[in-house]
C-alpha cells in the first residue's frame, strides 16, 4: 500500500459518503469498492497469486490474479488495470466485467469481478505484494479450494462459485 492512498467509503447502496486514507477503512465498518481480476492465458487457465506473507490481510492466502481497492474518484475498470500492473506486471489487456457482489455489513465491500486476457506474456509478481503464482485450469483451482479451504481468500472462493471464470 502506498502512503496516502484515498478510498471512498460508501453506504449500503454503494453511494459515496466519505473519502479517507486507505489505512483507515476497517475502522469505520462502512462499504468500499474493490476490484477482483482473473487473468487467463491463451489456454483458458486462470492465474492465481499467493499473497505476500507480510500482507496485513490474509497473508500467504491464494487469491485471484490481482485485487485491490478502488481509489477515490477512480473508475472500477481503471482500478482493475492498475492492480494488474502493480501486482503482476500485466499492462492494458482486454477486460470484461463479469459480476458484482455486495457483501453484507460484516464484509462491507462492493466487489466487481473482471476477466482479463488472454495474457501472452508471463505475469511478473511484485515481491512487495505477491509471493508467487501459477496458472490453473478449473479442476485444479477447484481442487485447491477444496483441499486447503483455509488458505483461499473469500474473493477467490466467491469468484469460483459464480461459475463465470471458465465459461
């Protein structure tokens, strides 16, 4: 996380209420906008990343290719491109909006799922955020989620459950 990142806190209808430093979002318990990006290769496999072990939230968990908060005033699609570049070095690939998910008050975020790609260059994980990653087909990804459910992020579990990643 870069110093000074600002995010919009939102009400239960995803309407902006307040702009705060990202470091303070959990304190308020309000909604915020999040993007989840699944990068596929030419063969249809999805890249999953292992979150850095020093991350403040879900360290070492398996996650979608790139995820993150939408900055204040930023379009969701722009946030998806930014996160792809920051986390795994992928620039301006085709993005398709697949789904949206509004978590309950306890989750307090509004997630937008994108499918990106196909990627013709290998991802280059940013060691400040990502420990590594691998491309998996649907069976492999479902096996990962089933074999080690305590090491898969809720976002990855939700995205896999939509049935949209491998269509």
